[in-house]
């Protein structure tokens, strides 16, 4: 099955699927065996409430910064660095994750050699701007607020001690790490996915990296394009200057 046919069939099928539960889907597996009655999820794991608490702290920190209250902004950024958020992130993208378990299916596109993949892997600046406007700054899977790398770096330049960002995961600010905005291919790039805007959604880093190169069906996820993006006042901290 070609990537184009696969995406077309998926976009049609999602119109007939419940957003919360699909009671009886039969997926053919390698060797002719079948995996039946798979429940599809909106996300791999529900976000912990501390993420939303941290987002409120960070939003207040930017407001304080813009008002010239730098010490308050510094304190709020530090408070948002919560261990509960790091535990949630590690539970998803860790090698021993019990949430991102994949199943081998026979009717999904195979992984392509690198020389056969679309050469340009990421969307252009204009395409990213369109995705921000279309999806907002919330993960299309788990719904948590997200922040672009460029905004994180801008804030870190002013508050380097409050916003650590080392080379190791453990040395990175937990909230900014979990809320790191990604441009996620619905059909993974390694499986023949293109940069067509209908194949890309805004996600958080844990949802993106946990799925890796698996298709949605292989990890039991509903297609997020079958539901509307979250509408909220969260601006991704884009107003930080």
C-alpha cells in the first residue's frame, strides 16, 4: 500500500469512528494472525495536572517580565520546574515505557531506506506559521500547552539560572522539556510521510518521541485530525520580548 493510499483511507475512515472508543477493529498482523478489539486512545497517557499548573506559572512569569518584575518572573520559572512533570515525560519516552507499546501490522507502509525518503523533513518557516495558526499552541494528542524552541531560548537568554537546559534530559527544565513544541508527521517521515500540511500536526515532545516511527494504529492512537484543535488563550509565550 502506498503512503498516499494509506493516508486517503485513514482520512475517510476517521469520519466513521468514535472519537473516544472504537469497539471492534480487526488489524491483520504479520503471518496472517489478527489482533482484535483494539481500543484506540486519544493520547498515549493522560497529562498530569502539574503540567497545566506549570503553564500558568510560566504565563504569569512572562507577564511579570513584561512588567519589569524580573525577580518574580525568575521565581515563577523556577517553580514551574516540577519533578512530577519529568516523571510523566520519562514514562512516555523512556526505553521501558509501558504506554508506548507498538504492535506490528501488515497493512501499514514499511520503513523506507533513507535515500528513498522525502529529502526535506521539516516544514518551512511559512508552513510552520500556518500550523501555529491552525493548531494553536496545544498538543493535538494530549492537549498540553506547548512552547517553541525559539521562545524557550529567548527566555533562557534572560533567565539562564531559572531555566536550565543541559545536554542530558535530567539537566533540562521539566516543564519546558515536556511542553517543547514539535512538528509531528501523522504518517512518519521514515514510513514515506511527506511535509504536506495535512500530514503534520503540532504536538508536545513526549507524544512525538514516544511514538517514534510507528503509525497511529501500531500504538493504538486515534487520528487527531478527526477532532478540532483546542481553542484557548494560551499563546505559547510568544509575547516574550
